[in-house]
C-alpha cells in the first residue's frame, strides 16, 4: 500500500535559532547542525539571502529531477524544510522561494544554496525514528517509521 | 469593532508529522486528520508536489474569490496553513506557492491540491475554541473566541 | 570572525494566534504585539491578504536595499519571520511572497504591508537575549547573543 497516509506523533524537544555561515551551503549547514546536535527529526523555516542556488523540479512522469541554476543573488523569500533519516543519517529536505531585485520569483526543491545571510528556526522533534525509504509509485524516498 | 486586533494564547499540544496520501486533496486530507485526531486549533507547514491544483484570489472590492486552475504538476515550494473551527467543525485554511519545471511560480489561497507527495508538520494547539465568524468589513470568516 | 555560524538554544514559551487589524501595517502590528506581550525572541508564519506593500531587495554588492512598491491588493501566499532585539527593542524581520489575481507572485523582505486580513501564528521563545549587531561583511544587522 504505497499510497496510504502516514501520521507520526512527536513531542517538541528543542528550539534552535541559527544564523548560518556566509558562503556555506544551506542544506549542508543544516545537515551538519543536525548531526552535531543529534537531531533526527525536525521541522524548520528560514529567511535571508543567497549568493546563488540550484533548484530542482521533480518530473512526476519520468521520475527524474530537472535542475534549475540561479546564478545571481536572491532573497530567500521563504524556506520550509524538515530533517529525517535517510540510510541512518540526518537528511535535510527543503523547498525555497527566491526573489530577485524586481521581486520576481523562482522556486522549487533546494539542491544547493550558497548563503549570503540566513536566519533559521528549527524545531527538533522527539519520537520514533522517521526514515526515508524508496517509494516505487513516486520514485521518491518517503517517510516510514522503523 | 470588526477591525480590532485579536490575540489568542495557546499551549503547544502535539506535533504531527504526516506524509499525505497520493491522489488525495491536501485540504481534505488535513481536515480529515484534524477530525480524527480531535484537533481544533493548529498551525502547519508543508512541502512536496501536486499533480494539479485550484487556487483562489480574494477580490477585496467585490468580496468574491477568483479561481485559478493549475492543470499541470508543480512543486509545493511553500504551504502555510492553520486549523480552526467553522460551524463547529475543523476548518483548514492554507496558502501555497507552486513552482513549475522552470522554477516559475503561481500562488494563492489553496482551494484544492491533488497530492503527488506531501510532507506536513502540524503543531496542534490547546486553548480556547477558535471559531470563524462572518466579518462584514472583509466578507471573510475570521477568528473570534466563543 | 563575522562569518562563523551561530546556533542558539531556546525553550518554547507561548504560542500566540493573532488576527491582525485591518489597515494596520503587518510589521508594526507584530512589533507592537511583541512589546505588549514582552516577547524578545520568536518565530512566526502568516497568511492572509494585503491592500498594498513595500518590499525590499538587499543588494549584496552595494549593501543597500532596493525598494519595490506593490500598489494593489495581493494575497499573502507566505509570510515567514522572526522577532529578536535591535538596540534593546523587539525587532521584526519578515519575508513574504505575494500573489495577484492571476496567481503571479512578487516577493522579498517586507518593509511595509497594509493588512486586509492576516492570520499569524507566533511561537515565543525563552532563552538568551538574541540581539542584532552590525555585521561588516554583509552590512546587515545579524544575530549575536549578549
């Protein structure tokens, strides 16, 4: 039953507020933070600005990511993401909306985002190990509880 | 005094992490989840992808929703929403930003969103019954506490 | 070391759910709310609609904000923000994605947003005093803990 809904209950654990390092990759930074703080499940939001980024669009037919390069500075108008486990390690999944100097936007799955400045609020969650496993119907790694 | 600010205090109750069912409607899925879990007030965020969607834009002059059809697969670059009561039942209000294969965006009030994959973090809140009531100034159903 | 990462731990304190006042400025409203409720650190999300807005894009080269005027009603498709201290006073930093009647978007740093209707979930955080201080590398006021 690959398409049944899954609902997992957690307890709030810790609230982290972070200012990410300039020139770091946003995904790598939060992955490293999760590792250092022993965070296995979390939800986060963020705002700030990126120097450049690579976004992904997942083709629901071919099951392949199409890559979108953003080679100029953009505001992070929105960043919403989560931390769960993939192959036993903290794995960050984040989507962003970026805005240019006219306020025009580009958005999608964040593959890489080089930080100019970024303010992140991460809520660590305590509970079952939330692991990603291959889901044949979508070709994506989706949540299961071990 | 239809335009006075209203501030309501709650206590965090439960944190739910959910993977929504493929081909379900995002709004219906969260409404059903709230009903099953006896959640009357909540705040949530989500990311993922939709197969198609209908968005709304509320005309502040005529007080009518204008409907925008999105008939192709899009990433959910952002979903922010809340749960409160309307006519005594859990009611979901959500806004989304969607992104296409070029990273271009469409956004608005989510009327319907057919799920390809969706990861939602919902924070249930414990406190007064937050009910929507008709607000004449805007034509919308806005929050009051009974 | 102006570009080292900073991670601050907090405890969840209070959850506020607010309906902002029509015709107020979103930034001023949340700043005032924080002042009245003695909130020094917080994270929030919001949805709703604005009558008009001024957005900012920070030029990473010249270190100046470029202003973008939005002179018509838009949905608040996303609003993500935080509260911290600047010169000892609660200071609101928020980014928004706005959507017009076609679902087209404009986004950026929110300088001013005149509310038609707005629903905000604010999570107050208890912990160290999170103060903004001038950061020479970016020209921005970024987080330090006193």
